């Protein structure tokens, strides 16, 4: 295949919002977001009309209403999105069984075994997904995973973009550094403090300096902006954690109220773990205060568990070691270090 263009990154366009527009066509052409309806909720997905007003995922609803007072807010329906995602992946598996599911609305395909021009293949996939579901996808094509992902976001919606070896690094130089896979909000802010805003600025920093300031991430970024990424498609991705978290309609401060929430979350989390036949060793809690400061605390068990009593008591222990000087707006409880529960329960007559 020309230039080893063996990776296709598939990204559903404004997925949750697009599903809602399919079920309710009157929403099309109007600024609409999917998310919590309360003032304290956040946007999960914004349709393209809403994005024209600056609305985007993770934005608080109160801020979205200020930017676009006539925005339509639709509550999330995760069961429906899972159902539609499954239909999309059924289409993808017609083309390749070498698929890495990145999230509910993203996938990376290894197409090295398919003897077809990658652009023609991408357009066939777009047509089949639309025919089967009514949804549109954008597709990035490249010779490694990170560049294919970047390409899929290049000309949304319903775009197809190729990045070949001879286009790198030139095509990347004027991009904001946040476009580089692996650079999150915190590391982006740190780069900005160093006066680095675009990839061309980043290219001036040597490998040793990047490693000094960012550790392993610095080495990864050094390679990726030069088009180096040796990762392969992982057809069996291991889930890192399972958690429950909620943003409250009103801030809570009283510790007894917080522990009642932890009890509720621990029971839900235990039920979820048991339904999946999973046990874990690391219990964590996440707290977001009313000034949006976020802290997390975790503890690792001697043996993996999934019973709610253990989750609850350890989460409360973590809470007791946190100074609650401000009201909290969000609370989460999670289990990580997961493994399959292969213990056979024996019963004796």
C-alpha cells in the first residue's frame, strides 16, 4: 500500500448530538447540546450549530446559556448511544477484524491486509455507516496511529484526510500544541508558561529538555511531532478503571452528607463490578470543589475486591484524610487495577 498508509482513524461526528437529531429531526439546524439540564450540569456533546457560538464538551451549562441563550439542552441517553455505537462497529468489522475501540465513538483500524486504495476504502466506510445508521463519520488515514487520529479531526464533519510521510513535519508546524496526541490541558498550560504555543515552537526544544520538564511524556511528544509512533492497533484493550461520579445540583459541605453519597456510589460501583465479573485493587475518590479545584486520593488493597463494604470503608478513609475547607460540587468513587474475577464459589450440600 502506498506510503504504508495502514491506519484508519474513525471518529463519529458530534455523536451524541447526531443521535438526538436522528430521533428528533426538528433539532437539526438549531444550536443544541447534550448534557445535564441543571445550571450545574456540563455539556457532553455540542452539535455544529452550537459550536458556532463557542460551545463545546465539558463546558458548564450556565456558561453555555450565556454564550447562546436560545441553546436547546437535551438530556443524555447512554443506552441509546451504546446501541448506535454497536451498529457502527458492526459496519467496521465488515472491513477489518483488526480494530481498536478507542471510545464509544472512535476506533482505529489496521488496514494493512486490505488491497484497496485507502481513500476509496474510507469513502465506502462512510457510505455504509450512513446507510446503516444515518450517522456520519470523519476518517483520518496515515502511516501511524497518532497521525491518523489527528487527520480524522482535520476537516469535520464527514471529512477524509490523509497525512503521508513526506507531509511531516511541515503539515504540523502551525498547529496548536494541544492537537498533538498525549498533550492534555495541564501539560498544554505548562508548555504555554514556557512560551510554547505551536508545534513549530516545540520543534526548537531538544529531547533532553523535554524529558527534564515532562518525563516520559516529553519523549513521546518529541517523537510524535516528528511523525514517529510505533504503536500497533490493540484489538483487546484492557479497561483501566470503573467509576461513578456526579455533579450535584447544590454544593455539599457536611461530611455526613458526603459519606451518604459515597455509600450510594459504592453500592452502585460494586454492582457494576460484579455484573462484569471484575475485581480491583485500587480504590480512589475524586472531589471537585466549588472553585473547580480537583483532587484525587487512592489506596491500594492487599487483595483485589469488589464488595461494596470494602469500597465504602476505604473511600471514607480517604475522605477523612482530606481537609474539606470548601463546599464540593462533584464527587466520584472508582476502582482501578482491574482483573477478571475467576474465583469459583463452592457450595456444600
